[in-house]
């Protein structure tokens, strides 16, 4: 029996996807009957009352305590995690290939290189390798993982106030994510130009997400939009509050993603929660996340994308099928379902709360 399951991560950032998942996991662990604390190297001041410095973990962890390392980039805390005793679990969110950042932000690229080296070091050593998608787990299997599990995030959308989208006129294409080179916003701008040149001359594209550390990439995107004659049709919102993001989903016609690397992609679930059909590039964990609840394209031809997006806008029957499939997919991410998967994963390495004779559900 296990007294405590703690979590460790490199950067505990407010509103960040990994931070949100860490908080969800924290709540589930306590609901299961474990004692649990969060430790991080870099802590957002708004989260200091929910987290302890990573340097304290060595002192606080006791014999038999388990530790989950929420991993998505290189960090010195990986070495702290490696030397811990007791059950160790890597929860892998995937690490963006460094090549995407070498020209845009060498500092980030260096941390990504370090992260992949640390992943290769940790995977064969730990008791359990878990991932938020099958894509992530498969990467760890190739690195020699002994035991694996898929534990997705909870689709908790209440902060966005989901409601059925009432698509705006003219049509609004929406993409929500950090503005970074692997997300391939440039392909979406090309799709917008093709769509406006063919079937939807007044269509707009809203790009929602923070620009931090990728200013040169953003500048190149603005130049591309100007060169293609669609600069006035692209809305660069930066990072928005929950109400503003929810309002954009609520009037979006289509959620479009041309991203080439995702470890999961929570915004795909957000679109489903607002009845916004999804058209996405079939790369990395995107097919896993959608699991049939969207249209996947395996090429980047902007004219072909424009034709598909136009059909989704115009074809009510197709929209209805996509919305229904999204509703079905969201059932796989309820709190009870995810908590059961987490409990099963921990029980597979005999991490069960003290006083509990069977896996909690």
C-alpha cells in the first residue's frame, strides 16, 4: 500500500496545458485516498500556494512514496527524479522536435534536445511510462519502456462556458494554441487565402495564443499574410481570457489545425464541446485525440483544404455528423473515466492507497 503519490514538473505555469493536467491529477490522487503534493522548479507566482519548490522533494518524499514526473521539456529536475527511490512514473506530454526552434529560439531548442536525452535516460529505469496519448506511449515503447499506460486529460471545459456555436457571418476559421513553428500557422494562412479566392471571399481566420519566445516566427507569419493579400482577414488575438476564448468558439464555423506536432491537443476537445467541426492535419497525436471525431487530411494542399472547409461550412448534414461524433468522443474524457484509467495505471505497479483493498473507481 502507498501513502503518497507526489507530482514533479519543470515549469508550473498558470493556464498552461501541463499545469492544468497536473492540477487535475492532483485532485484525482487525493480523491483516490493518496496524500499528494506538487513540486516544480519554476513556479508561477499565481500558483505558489498550490506548489512546493522542487528542491524540497528529496526531503519530503518517504520510503514507498510514488512520484509522477510530468514531462514535456528538458529540465534539471529530471536528474532529481532519476535518483529518487520508490515507484517512479513518467507522464509524458511529448517533446517538440528541436528543429522547429533552432532558427526561431535556440534557447528553447536546447531545452528540447536536453529533454529528449533525458527521456531516453529515464524510460528504461522507471516503473511506469504513461502518456496522455497512444502516440506518446509508442515513443516510450521504442525507447525501452517496461510497462506503459495511456492516461488522457479530463475534458473540463466549464471555464469556457461551452454552448452550441452559432457560426458567424462571414465564416470564421479558428485555431487556438501557442504560436510556435510546429503549429504551422503559415499553412492555415495559405488555406484562408485559397478559401477567400474560391468559395468564401469574406472568410476570416482567428489565431489565438501567446507569442512569447516566437516573435520572429510571428513576424514571418504577418509578412506571409500580407504577401497573400489576407492580412486584414487574420485576427491576431494573443492570449485571451477564458470568456473571450469561449466567445470565439461560440461563433466559429470550423476549427482548423495544420499542426505537425502535438502530444495531445486539448483545443480539439474544446471545439467539440462548442459543437465546432474540426478539420485537421493527420500528424503526431492528432488522430489519437480526434479518434474519428473530425476530418483528417494527410497533405497540405491549400486548395484541397479550402474545398473541405467550404463543404463543412455549407453541408448541414456533414456538420451534424461531425458534431455528434464530437459528443461521443468527449465521453472518453469524463472525470470518472480518466480517474479510473489513472487508478488502473498506478495499480499496475502496486501503487494503491493505504487501506484500499481494490482499485478505486
